[in-house]
C-alpha cells in the first residue's frame, strides 16, 4: 500500500490499519448498510450487462433540523431503524442481486438499484414497475412505523423518487450512476415542494373551516383511578388529506400558521368541554410561539372563558419541553400573566426533552408530564425508574405534580403507582373518546373508569392516527 506523505517513515500505518480505514468508508456503521462506493462495481456490472438499471431514491428530509432539535443520538437511531427496514424490504420485495445502499457513511440518502426483470423489455426497467416498488416501499415504511421499529419517529416523512440509469458507451458508468442519483434527488425535492404547497392550501382550508376533530383522554389519580382532568387531542378531520396530527402541526409551523391552528383547536375543545367538564381540568397542548398571544386580553381564549362556562382555573396549558423557547424572559413574563388569570401550566415530555433544568425551574410549572417513551417498559427498566425518581424530585422542588403519560400495561401502572406518581394517562386506562361519549365512558366515580375502559376493549397499543392538541 502507498505510504502517507504526511507521516515519517517510522510512523506509517500498518496494512491492517489501512484496511480498517478502508472498511469505514465502505460500510456505514449507523445504518448497517454498505455504501455506494462499496457496491459501485456491482451496479456497474449490472449496467453493462443489462444496459439499464432502475433507481429508487429515499432520504430523510431536514435531517439537520432533526439533529438540532432532538440531538444526534436521535438522528443516528432513526438512520439505524431505516437501515433495518430497508434490509427487510430487500429480502421481501427485491431480488437477492438487487442492491440497497446508503450513499456515503453517515448519510441520510438511501439508494435501491433494481435490475431488469424477465417482464421488462431488453435494456429497460419499466417505469411503472419502479413506481410500484416505490409505492410498496412507502407502504412498508408506514407499516413499520406503526410497529416497533419506526414507532418513535412518527413525525418524520420521507422524500422518494425513481429514475433509470441508461448505459452509454461514451460515459464512464460511475459518472452515469452519480448523475442519476443527483437527478433523482432533485426530482424528490421538487415533488416534495409541490406536495407541501398542496398541503399548505389544505391546511389553510382546515383553519378557515375549522375542520378538526378533538378527542379527550382522561388524566386519572392513580391511587383511586378517579378522573382528574382531560387532555384535548386534536387532528385534522377525516377526508382532509392530512394523515396525522404530527403532519398537521408540522405544516402549521412551516407555514407560520401555528397561532391560527392553535386558536381553532382551543375554540373547538372549549365548545365541546363546556357541557361536561364540571370540576375536571382541561389540558391543552400549546405551541410556545403562541404563548405571547395568549397573554393579551384580546385573545379569543379570554372571550371563551367569559362565554363558555369554563373557569380559567380549570385550564392547563401544556408546553412541550422539546420546543424551543426563543426569549425565555418574555415567555416567563407571559406565563405569569396567564397564571394571574388563573390558568395552569404543564411541561410536557419531562425527562426526554432538551430544555435545561434551569428553564423548568424558572417556569415553575404546576405539572410535569413524564414522557411516554420513558414510561414504556418502566417496570422492567431500572434506568427509567431512576429517571422517574429524578423527575419526581424536580417536581417536589418546584412544587409541580407529576403526570405519567402513555401507560399501556398493568406492570407499568403498578410500578408508577408504587413509586408514588400522583396522576397518569394512557391506553391501558382509557383511550381518547369524542365529546359525545365522555359521560358514558368517563364516569367521575373512583375506580369505575378502568373497569369500563377494559370492558370497552381499551388498553394495549395506540391507534394509528396521531393526535395532538
């Protein structure tokens, strides 16, 4: 092997060291997939043998934003999960000699090279076959999203596109392949921009027409299993074309329509809840960017209090700990005005977000909601139990009451109750219900709710459609 000109003779790397360095360039440790350079010879041979190969391009959009908001570990985990799903898709839908790679090490671009089949005409991979495979891939990713593998990444959609690499004797095959990859990436981005414009138009219609559905999930006292409050969970109405709540609220954020969408969801939740809320609390997820508006007496929230029959002392605004708070001093001052009006404050995703402990200490929330990802399997995980104890201690210090989210098993409920957690919610206790069914499924008598919920078939895994308030 060639010597490194930057190193003295006695410091030259060994053959094994050079081989290991080469391996790091040929195989991506994060996705567990080979890189395109590692399989370029295979793709070139197919191109020369068949005259053409098909290409399906898949990427994770805005990966840098995901990393900035959730951390590099989250993005690495997501890349690893996608690699696992693509390997399964290869075994299920593609031929063994087709090629599935990641473009480079640590890349978020995935490439599927498909060789012509017996049904394809010579020197051609039928475009409709590529589109069919792309559709299968998208459906497969969606199915895995609802299973365990991609379950933690509900809010991320993928960019996809297809093209064909046609052999040309005048051009080096490697350049043909790289040019096709770049062209397909541009096609994926263009298609995504078109879809985003369509979805934004749909979002504007949803806001104007108030086409949102709201379900209500109870928050219980874990000692008595009595109803303490309800979390309002909003999503786009059926038939709007917005698949889940994550997509709805992500689109609103991108289009700078979060305030308008929040207002619609609040108004809808108030309209429903004023008939049956009684002395229970109403928990409303609120984008931090809309908090300043809520601090003004002109906001529709105050008019709802005046005319809706709901006391502000019954309302709790949930602020996700994962959301960025630009001006903490202004945000804190606005929350204090809301508190003066009687509104409570909860910090969502406690234990899993990236806000500092100082931020929580300054906001001094009335409630800390222990993240559902940390609740899952807590009865079998000592580390999660220690994290719960830390959140409980933090809650004690800032005088905040702890609510455990996403309780799905009897074991989780037992561990949380044994640890002294005051409140909880989750599918094991009861699924969210529309306003029309609240009185029947969420009685106020202690202990009765779990009995009715399990008789109704509640408990177990969440439904596919995402919800958010």
